[in-house]
C-alpha cells in the first residue's frame, strides 16, 4: 500500500509542476513535515536560487 501511495503522490506532484512552464519539483528527502527544521540548507539554497531568477528576469525587463 505504501508503494502505491508513493507512486500516486509522485504523479500528483508531477501534475502540479506541469501546470506552469516556470516551475521545479524539489523533494526534501530527509525531511518530515517541517522542512525548514529538517533541511534548512535546502530551503536557503532554493530561496536564493529563486530570488536570483526573479532579479535576473527583472533586470531583463528594465534593459
């Protein structure tokens, strides 16, 4: 049952990512419910990368 749940969960997550052409699926494999506590480095890295993309896009619009 747990394997089936994992497969369905994976498909649902992939479906969510496909709703946007500017999205990324990131799985916090070592985290439980509190990702910010279990994998703070992943949160920091992901937010930093997202901010860099937003700033780069903004600079592109201003040029």
